[in-house]
């Protein structure tokens, strides 16, 4: 395969001329692969539009017959010798027939498009295409076939308007060219997209054109006369169809062109499937000096950080390049103040807001920087935190080895979340108790390979409502997943600071309780320290915290379908439930599973 072929198959068409060439290229491909289907699809599409047009026009003749109580004049030649009642009923039957014909043609074309897509895929017999990609073939091909059919319908409708009312066609063409070029050159989407949807803009475009055509008809009626009534009426109706069809054509093109590479990979034999390239909005460019100088000074000034200098070696990226951490230091050597600036890409803006919701209520003793403010930069969310020159980032490998990581978990146990935030969280997110309520014990009993395992499953199923109510009564704690892999910093005194609180969760106390890595005495000391800060924890025991941790581990094993580990854990889970008084001891299940 030549490099030119590769480029043509993988590049997205840019500009009107390139788009026209791409459409013409796909026409040549399809006319070679499915000439019969392409021709019949266009014929049935045009037939569908004509039937729909007649279904809209004929009711006017029916109305005329009812108002005049005689055979409508325009169709009198069809019903010579028949009364007005017979004519009206016949016309109504014809309306029903036209509408049914329209629906039939649409259904036939939909089926024909699906069959043609399957035939092309079988003909090319490409390997490695996933079901997801193959399932896109039919919708893509239907859009392509409809695009060419709309072009054929536009030519036919324009010829009909030219025959009925030529001057109206020139007005229509002039409006389509001028208004179309205005849309392309001015590109109002960037300004209006957030206010007016594309559908409304399209309706406004063809609606304005139709009003202009009606105004021209009125002008002609006042100054120069008009052709016969039905010719003008049909011309206006066809012109309205042409304008709406142009908008639909543009929508089809707007859908297909960004997916040109995938369309060609499906329907062009020698075009490979290239991986989808994410749209580059130059988010990474925000960290470049020339771009940084356009937004950072004003942000720093808003937080008393004028002339702060960027600490180059402290820049960090997270969330696959969609979160940027910048550290800005005060210029005076004797001043210890610094700012941490976190920029969240607009795609993960809600993740940043979730973090902001929590840290807005952070107490001074939390292992978190102080949130100073929230801003917007190019539609991206920016959070500004108080920082220090003495803070330095830890790489993940070093953070894992830090013995203070356990102390960090202890600090998280002491984080108290306000009641209103906890209520908002619980109304939005699924917690441990809701996950456990979906446990399928009947399925687990079927998988159990020993009578002991089946017996434990039956006992747990019987007592599970009690367990769920107990879980829901437990105090809550803030938890952060993959804590050692987050952006962690250390101050001069050696204390750890969490620089990334994204995707925090509010779960029953003990959700990540370190019962395996700590002795019972160490666990009791940790619980006592947390209870001294949070009185709500004074009634919690080490066994209860351990039970919550075991339930969370059990849930994860079920979610991961690790059933071997699930059954290996049943005995420990049963013993822990008995220790906490949620299950009565059964001598028959004391043996190992």
C-alpha cells in the first residue's frame, strides 16, 4: 500500500473541497461494491419523499371538497361522474396509501442498508475488527447511502421547482449560497453552541430561508402577478423540503467527516483501521511559558501571588495527562509561601468539583492543603491551594516505603465530613451497604463445592438483612483509593500531605482497616486516637472495624468474580460476624470450608 493511500484513509477531510472529494471517493467505492443496492436505495428514498409530499398535499384537496361540497376542481378529471363524498373518501384512501408507501420505503431501505454493510464486511474479510467496530458498519453505510439519496432528491426537487416557478428557484439558490457561506465563514457555532443547540440553529437556517421565499411570493403577487395557485403552493412546499434536506445533509456530513478514517477502514478494502486519535485541545499547552503567561498572572494576582515563580521540577501530570499540578513559589527567599495550582481538563471537571466539595470543608489537621479558590481557564477547572516552599513531592515508589503512610491513614480516620455534604454524597453515590444488598446468595450456593460452604451461604443469606442494617448504622469515614499512588508531598517536619483527593469516597468506618498489617494493640491505639477527635467513633470496636474491612474485601472478590477466594474467605467472614454479634455461632460450620 502506498503512503498516499494510507494518508487518504486515515486523515480526516478538512475544508469544503476536501469534503467533496471524500464524498466522491466513497461514491466510487460503493458503486463498485454495491451498485444495485446504491441505485435502489436512492430510488426508494426519492419514492419515500414523493409519497410523503403527496400525503401532505392531498389533504388540501380534501379540505376544498368538504368546504365547497363538490368534487375538488383540481382533481375533477379523476372523479368525473362521482359525487363529492366519493371523491373525498378516495382522496383520503390515497393519503393513507402514500403515507404507508413512505413508511414501507423507509423500512426497505433500512433493511437494505444493514444487509449491504454485512456483505461489504464479508467481501473485505478484514481481521482483527472488534464487534464494536463491525456494529458501526450498518449505521455508517446507511448515513452514506442517505447522503447520496438526499443529493439525488435535491436535484429532482430543484428541477420540479424550476419547472413550476423558476424565479423562486433562483431566490432559493441565492439564499442557500449566501447563508451557507456565511455559516462557514463566520462559524457562529463557537459563540452560540453553549446557548442554542445545533438542531435549533438548523431549524432557524431553513426557517429563515422559507420565510424569505414566502416574502418573495408576496412581493411578486403585489408587483407582477404569480403563476397558478397550485404551482406556487407546490413550489413553496418543495422549497421547504429542499432547505430542510440541506440541513439534514449538513448534519450527515458533520457526523461522517470526523469519523472518516473509521468509515474508510470499514468500506475501503486497502485502508487499515487506525486507532482513534483524541481531539487535541492543547490542554498540555497550558503549561508552556508563552501560553502560561496569558492566564497565570491574573490567577496569581487574585490570590496574592504576584510575581510568583514556577518551580519547574514540581510540575506533575495525572489522570492520563488531564490533570496538571503547578507549584508557584514566592520570589523573596525569606518568604516561605507558595501556591499549588491544579488544572482539571474539562472532560474531568466534575472530578475536580468533587474534590473541591470535600476540601472546602477541610480542617487544619487534615493531611490536605488549604483550598483558596476555584477558577476557570479555557473551560478547564482550576483549583488554587496554599502551599509552601518546604513541600516537596514524593514519587510513588518512595511513598510506598514511607512508614508514615500508616499515619496518613490514621489522619484520614479523623476527617469529619459536614452533615450536609454527607447527605449530598449519600444521595448521589452507591455505598457499601447498597453493594452488599445486591449479593446473589442463590448463585453462590450453586457454585459451592462442599456442604460446609453451602451451609455458610445459607446462614449468611438468612442473616444478611441484619448485616445490612448494621452496616448502614456504622459511622462514616473518608477513604481514598490507591493512596500510595497519589500525588503525595512531604513538609520539612516529615508530615505527609495528600495533593490529590480526587474520587474520594464516604463509606462505613473501617472500609480500609489495616487488620492484617497491624497487631490488635496497634489497631486499638489507632481507634482510640480517632475516637478522641471524633466522638462518634467511641462506640466502635476493633472487631467491628475489621468486619467492615472484610465485607469490603468480600464485595471486591465478588465483583472481580474471584470465586475461589470468595469461598476461601467465607469462614473468616462468618467468624467475624459472630464476633460482632451479627450471627449466632453454629457448631456445624466451625470446620474449614
